């Protein structure tokens, strides 16, 4: 796969809009995830797959950031010195451990109930995080800029993907990094991420995903390249049902994958 040379359908992906021209928020998606607010931190509840994914996602983020920003952090706080925003933070499952790693973290979500849960959990744990109920485009329209923009398991839920990526790019500092996690649009992802996860295993509520909203790595790479970003890595996430664990894999990008993109100077 040549992630840096995709062919984009202009009907699906028009030229990037201005931040003021639309919204990334899908009200149906907000309602769906608001309904999960009370269960974000239950490792055996409806968010169990995210809890199982977390060690893999956190290791990936830590390793790529420490390589991209040499000299930052300490042994116990490897991300110290970085200002990071978690877009679509939900209940804070990623924002909180990243803050524990030393990053200065802003967490945003368009669902107020999620932000309340995240803020209360961080307060109870004694972790300092700046949580806000707002949107990516609202932050991008301000003067705030970040070393790192993280957006995990949200790309497939936004109403306007080009606008969303425009917002992420705008809030990233020169030589900064965007890290995405999402689901590929393949026959295998339909079978596993929708039929398997939602209907057979019931890991997720039915209707959580729409296959047409899944994005191929090449599509994201093409949209990000318009904003001066180069994709540096695309890594798949596989699942071992016997061990009930997720793992990083370079061989299988057919379902879940993580992607890093670096902005030029």
C-alpha cells in the first residue's frame, strides 16, 4: 500500500472546507455515545472493547511520540513537555493515562455527559486534565495549537470528514503530529466490526458503526496531505480470541488500524 499516493473520489472528498463552513457533529452519534456515559470506566461493560484496546493504543502513542520528539520526558513521565489534545475524548480512557505519562492534556467531546464523567474521574484520581464540551472546529477556530492531536475511534463517527481533518490539521503546530485510530472499509471489517462485534458477540450496541463511514488508510493520507502532512506509519490492530487480547500487526490492516501523520515545518 502506498499511503502517500491515494486516488480520492472528488464526490466523496471535495476540497477542504473552511472551518466556519459547517459542523463535524452528527446529533445521532452524540446521542448514541451520551447513552454510554455511565459505562465508560466499567471494564466489563459496554466499553469493554476499548478497555482491552487501551494498552495497545497507549503503547503505540507513547512509542511514536518519544521517537518523533527526541529529548522529551523522563523515564517515569515519557511525554512530559508535550501539549496534547484528545479529540472525542469520551470518558477519558486515553486522556487520563496520557496525562499520567506527563503530557499536558486537553480533552474535548461534543457530548456534555461524557465530559462530566471524564472530569469527575480525573478529579477523583487526582489527574489534572483540561476537559471541555466543544468541537474540533471550535478549537481550530481559536488560537490554540498543540504538539500532538489524538483522535481515536472518532473518524468513522463525524458528520463531515474533510472538515474534521481540516480542524485537526489547523490545531497542530508545525512539525507536530496527528495520531488517528479507526476502522478500514473492507469486507473483513464488515464481517468482524459490525456483524461479529455488534450482532454476534454483542461487544457493542447494534448500530454503533456504519460500514460506509469506515475509511481506508489511503483516503485519510490523501486528505491529510492537502494540509502539509505526511503519513509516517500505518499499523494494524489484530485480535486474538483465545487470549482475548489485541496486538499491533504490520500484516493486517483490514479492520482496525492506527495512523501517524507529521506536519511539515
